[in-house]
C-alpha cells in the first residue's frame, strides 16, 4: 500500500494510508499515515464497531486535508487494550488452550460470513 500511495501522490492524487505496522509504513515514507495501534488487519478501527471505525475515518479525512508536512503520521487515540501484553498474546496459539482456540476460531468464522 505504501508504494501505491507514493505512486498515486506522484501523479497528483492525495492519499492517506491507514495501518498498524508503523515501522514498515514510516520506513516507506508515505505522505500521510494514520497509525492504529491495533492488531494487524484492524487499521480502520475495531472490528464490528461502527463508532470506532467512524472515528478512524474522520481522523483520516482530517489528516488528508490538513497534514502540515510530507511524511506526517497521526495516531488514532483509541487503544486496543490498556494492558500492553496484548501485543504478545493476541492470537498467540502457543498460549491458548484448545477450548480458547476453538472459541476464537468460531467467533472469527461467524463475523466473516456475508449477510443474507
């Protein structure tokens, strides 16, 4: 996405990259970056949480119109958890019991099903 954003910018199309991998995206030097300190795959707010997603979108649009300089990074103020251990334990199957793994797996499969 970072390379595509840079290509679009070079051709006159403004962009904002929304992402969770701050070190990688900043290394690529995108013009505007909304950093979301959430698990990978959640760059636009919490899954199934329209309020969180709307907040992320609003902040991204504000960043698009008002970035003070190239390579501007803004962080979404929302936190995944107050406990920083989530980064070590999130979907770490080595630390899950078989029951917990199955519960998480079923939950993941249920919210990915398309609506009828």
